[in-house]
C-alpha cells in the first residue's frame, strides 16, 4: 500500500501564510503614536484695533491733494485811531464852548438870552453847536430873533436847517409865515424846500410870488379856524 505524501508546494504555501499572519499580528500589537491632526487655535487678542497711520499726503476722492494750510503767523494788532482832522477838533472845541456857556447860565431864560446875544459873533461851528439849544430854549413869543438867524446869509447852512426844521414843529400861525420869509430871502439855500412844503400845504405852487404864498396860508388857516397874527 502506497503512503500519502504532502506536496512541497503546499508546505511552502503554509509557511508563507503563517509568516504573513505573524507579521500582521506584530503590527497590530505594536503601540500606535497618536498624531494631533487638529490645527492650533489662535485666540484673538482683545484691545483696540490697530490702524495704519494715514499717508503723509492723503488724496481726496476726486484724486486731488489737499491744499496745504499755512502755519499761523503773528496776529495783527488793533488799528491805530484815525488822526483827528482840523474840522473835528473845531467842532469839539465849539461844543465845549457852548457847553461852558450853558453851565455858566443855569436857568433856561439866562442861557437863552446869552446864546441869542452871542450868536452873531460865534464862529460857524459854534453857531452850528448853539442852534439846537436855541430852538429848545426860545418860545413862540420870542421867535423873531430865530427868524433873523434863519434868513441871515452869515448863518451856516447846517444851523439854518436846524432853525428851518424847528418852524415845522411850531404852530401853523408861527411856522408857516416863516417859510414865506425864507422864499422871500434872496438866494436862500432852503427856499426851494420851503416852496415844496408850502405847495403841499396850500395846494398850489406860487413860485416866487410872496403875496400868493401869504394868501394861500391865510386861507388854509381860516379853514382850521386859525388867524395869522395881525389879521384880527
């Protein structure tokens, strides 16, 4: 009887398989190094946000460089006062002189009489300074002296205007006849203004006809129940 013999090929296969299984077992039993595959977490620092400094020459949206601002220089001091003119000094001196006269004559009657007496000898600026005080001190019954000053060519126009305007504040029987006197005065600088005012008052223009102006204001005052002085 023939004995069963194992083929060398089969034996070699068993050896290879056994060797492979032994290698797998050793690999599985070996300690495994754990590798951290997670990325490190970086914590954000708390605090102010860091900004880059602006460029030295920032450019506007329109693409233009801003204009340079010049450094502040020394500030100018106050302007010196304007030099005093000779006219201004003369006016101030005249005001001071008239003020002194008023102080020396404290009563209204005394100041009035003194100014009326000295007026003709005053300088032009002194007459201008005295005129407002005269019209405030002179009453209607003493108006004739003021009328003389108003008609005089030696009275400066500025003072004449003060006397003229005062007549418009007087009662009609006092002030209106004076306007006629101004028209009658030769080459008076306020004659045209007197004509314009009287034209409105009497309702017509009589030109240089003094009698026509006088009759016109007489008729107007009769309508108001007032008579001119000397008509009664």
